[in-house]
C-alpha cells in the first residue's frame, strides 16, 4: 500500500513521517548541502551523507546496492553451466591461455600445464595449481590414486614407485627454478624459469615396460597431478596483525574484498566476524570444527556475482556498504535488531506470505565438497522445509566452498527458512533507510498490516537520493540455531567404488548439424569446460567412410568439402591434449577422447551450392532465339532457361541444357537456333528498297502503308526450301479491310486474314518452287505494316512466350528463378 498523504501534496518540503535528525541531515549531505542548521545530530548526519555520496557506491545515485543477504545470494547458487564442478579442475591440462585461479583454504585441484617436454625415458611437466603462494600439500593424488613421496621426491607407492617424481613449487618468496628441470633441459630451462609467484609442481613420468604399462598408466597417458593443498598463504589476520594461511571464512571474505575487489574494510569489524567464524561446532558424528570456513577455488573467468554467491553462501554472509565507503559484512549469526520501522516509515509496502502451493520448495539438498568422496562434489542429506508437503520440490544449491556436511546442512536450514518465511516484504522507504545501513535485522510494527515481526534484509538499494527499495524476509532467532544431534540429516554414505574418475572425459551436449550449401555443414554444441578441445567424426552413410576433424571454435565447427547429395552421421567428442608421447608404439596414445555424442548421431544431408538469382538481368528477342545478359551471383556455375506460354513458372519447362557461367562474372546466354536469320530484307522499312509495291502501297517513316481502293501485294523474293516451315511475323495497324501473308511458288501458302491491330505470328509451309513472300491487302484495306520477318523453323527454334533464368549450383541444385521476361521471338 501507499501512504495516502502522498496523493494530495506536491510540496517540496519533507512530508510526514518526521525522520531522525541524523537521517534528514544524511539526505541533505548526500545532496551536497551544508551544516547551516541547528542541531549537532543534524550536522553529524550531513557529514555522514557527504561521505556516503563520495564513496564507491554512495556516489552512484541510481540503483546502488547498499546491503545484500542470503535470500538474494542463494538464487545464484543453483546449478548453472557457468559454475564448473570442482572435479573439473582435478586434471592437468594443456591450454594456450589459462585464467588465474585462487585456492582458498583446503582444496583438491589440478591446473594448466606451464611447461612440458620429453628427455630420454622421461616426460616432464609442470602443472600450475594457483596464481599465488600456498601453504603446502596435505595429500598427493596421481589420477585417482593417493600416493606418497619420499624426501627426494620419488614416489614410494606401488605400483607406480620410482616411475613418478614430484617437486613442489609453493610460490613462496625466494622460489628458485627447479634444479632437476634445469638439468634435464640445459639451456632451455634456466634460473629465470622460477615460476615466481605461482604454486605448482614439477612432475616427471618415466617410460614403463609394455607389460606393466596399463597398471602404472591406466589412462594410457601421463597422470593428472591433483593434490589436496592448504592454499592461499597470504591472508591478513587483524587479531594477530599477521599474514598466513587460514580457512577462516571472515578473513577470506576480507581478503577477497580488499585484494580481489580493491575495496576497503574496517579491520576491527573483520576481527569480530573472524572470532564468530572460529566458534567451535560439533556435528552429529562427534567431529568438531570451526563454525564458518571457506575451502574452494575461485577463477578469474568467474563473474563477480558467482564469486560473491560462492563465498557468501558458504558462511551465510551479509554484505553491506558503509557510509564511509568501506564494505562490511556479517557471517551467519543472530544479532538482535536495533531499528524498528512503523507504518509512517513506508512510502510503499507490500507484504506477502512465503512460498506456497505447488511451486513451494519442500526440501533443500546442497551439493558440497566431501573429503571422503576424494574431495569431490557430494549431496548432503535433505533438509526438509515442509514435512507435510504432498510432493517433492527440491532446491540443490551448489556450495562449492564448503567441505563439511554439517556446515552445508546449516546453510540448507537458512536457505529453507528464507524460502518458507512467514512474511516476505517489498517496500519503498525514505531516509529512514540510512539507519538500516550496516544492519542485517530490523523490526517492523505495522498496525495496518497487523504484524510485529523481525525481518532480515535481502536487498537494500539506493534508487535515488533519499529513496530506497527494500526486500526482506521475516526471520526468527531459532533460524540461526542448529542442534546437530537432532537437526543434521544423516550424511549419504560415500562408496569409494562410486567415486567419479576425474580422468573420465565429459560427453558433449547439445550437438546439432545443419547443411549450409556449397558442400558445407555447420555443427554446434553447448559450451564445454575449458580443459577440453573438441573433435568431430563424420561417417558417410553410403559407404561408411569416416572423416575426423578438429573444431574450429569453442562451440561450433564448419566443415567444408563434403559430398553434395550424401547423408552423414555427425558426432562430437571432448578431447584432452596429450602431453606424454614417450611410450612404445604399441601403447602410444595421441590424446584422450571422451564418448562420442549424441547417441544416436545427428544426421545431415549435404547440399551443394545454394545459388542466388542473377543480377542486372536484361533480355532480347532475336530470330529464332532469346538472349539474356546479367551478372552471376554467389555459388552460381550455370543458368537454366525455362519457358511457358503463360506467366506461370509452375507451367514452365526447361529449354535446352544448363549454360555454364562464372560466379560473380557478367554473362550473355541464349536459347534457340543460334543460326537463325531473318530472310526478309528491310523488314523494318527503313528505306523504300527491296520491296515490290502493288497498287496503293507506299513505304515511308519506318512502315509500309496501303490505301483502300485496289487489292494488291507488297512482296519481295525470298530463298526458301520447299516443304520446310517458316515463321512469319509482322505488326499490323488496320482501320478497314484485311491483310494476310502469302508464301508464293508454283502454288501459294496462305496465312490467316488479319483485320485488327496487333503483332501476328504464324507458321507457313513453303510450296513447291517457293520464291516470294507477299503481304496481300484486300481492296478495302487501309492500314500499315512493319517489323516483318520470316525465319526458318528448326528443332532448336524457340517460340514467343514467358522466359525465366534459374541459377544452378555445382551439384546441379537450382536457386530461385528470375523475374519473368515476355519475349516475342521472330
């Protein structure tokens, strides 16, 4: 609802309710006002507002987030493609460009290869674990085997034994280049190759006898070195004024805010939250650990919201912006509210019940990192939100910075409480919001809504100076209590046989294939993890021949040179770059290929060129043939000419064969009898020559004219073959009488009588001893005739009609026809 007092006033003075002097002064200060008013509280507010306006967020007047809590952050914890599984990092992979990764707390991971090379019986490689110094190694993994090394770096775990050597690079100040690596690659690896500031390992794999090969290298390639490490060792602890390793959630949050995000924090506040994180908690199995820890990996390819969600979600953190410009936070704990908002504090308020109905979440099953699952993802026991629900609607937040079942279940309880809160509040409030900055909880006593409840801020946003929007959920102190003995669900049993092998290469998803013409096919798929490249397999259905290709992009490939008219089965597989090429030929391996997908394969029928219609088309009628000129378009290797008696391409038939042209080149093509000629001389009557004029005929001005009075012929000798057909064409204007064509010899072949204006064509057969063409006028004929032609009719001669040009591709496929061209063919 909206306070009705705002509907009847446009005054610029501050309307009721009356806020505290500090809040009013804060708004004036944020607007650039001064302390020229009475009251020390007001002056203090002005000073705070001025500081806030100059701060990193306060200075952004529109849509600046002041505070954000778990109910908002939790939405970013749901499974999404952009959040890679931690197990995806448990590999050693070759990649041209790799993002910086940060190992916070205790985590198992691999990393990109910083160097690889073969020397004698050995393959050397340097996986980079983190872009910073680390504390040390807790447990060594080669692939999925836990192994141990002696003080010299040689493996002492069977069956690998001395085949493996590892020298750790902790990234600490003063780190020097590996002496063993320099000795193996003299001149190539020097003292300058110290991997300064990076942590990782120098790993050496030794060639194995073929009969032992599969036991030592079960994946037919070098091992992935993916140890469990105590990571970042450069974290500041204000309680001891020291730097070192920790997995304390508050200290790592402060590190992220200051070192990654470049923000300032109040270290006294950080110390309070660090102590709150260190409170000992005992789980249902009797194990005790600090209440809030962070153990996981951040990467520079993750956006801000993803990093924030993982860090804050791990410890139920609430972030806020201080008036000073510093960023503050609270880890998950109850703090009694000190601010109360009443009816008059709201400009707009909307209060609704928590999630209900079929969409309501009934249980929370977080995914966290379980050390007993080889430090991989594992599902916690289900936290039941609504035990009386008649269906299951599960949320599966990804808590990839949590490695303790108890901690994951405590977060599940809190997420469940936010989703099933008794009240959900959305409101617009004024400067009273200044008093909420730095607060996580507040009380609402709203008489009209009939509630008196404590709320937890979900999001507090400064929309414009003095106007804030607020979302919040009702909350109880008991939401932050947790009795492990009765509330922690049983952890699902970890079966070592079910542990997913990090070496198992993921199947590609979302594969599609589409013909593009010109013998090309475009294949697309969902974006895959950055550790992979993709291979494509085309199988020609007609003969089963297989063709392999490398992907041309991260999510697609365009393959050319396929056979038009053929159908192919298309599959895509993820591939890991093989860096171990030292083994015997009988066991050599050229990269690890995952399963081919999809199953069954995608199919695509390859088409050839998809030619475009010709450009700049012109046409002309010549004796016995039609002539066309233009420019060939893309993918066009020829044109086909179609003809119909009506302007209907559906009724047209092709005339002659396809005529070759060059793509994007001008062309002139014709169809018909190329040898045909007009046997009539001066058929256009350009001069008074070549014709014998009977009584009443005259020639002038481009036509022959007959005056009524006497029937007579206009004639000329023509060479013809008796018995052959000839097409006679002429254009007539007639005001009276009639005209007809005549082929004369020992007898006469008479054309039809024409009495109306028009252009006429008819086919006449030459009589014996044919020698003349005559245009015979009746005695009452008054009119003119011009454009006279007589052309021998052959098998190639085309007739008057509608013509179309159709482009033809390299495989014979035809494009769209041109516009119709109506031609009167002599």
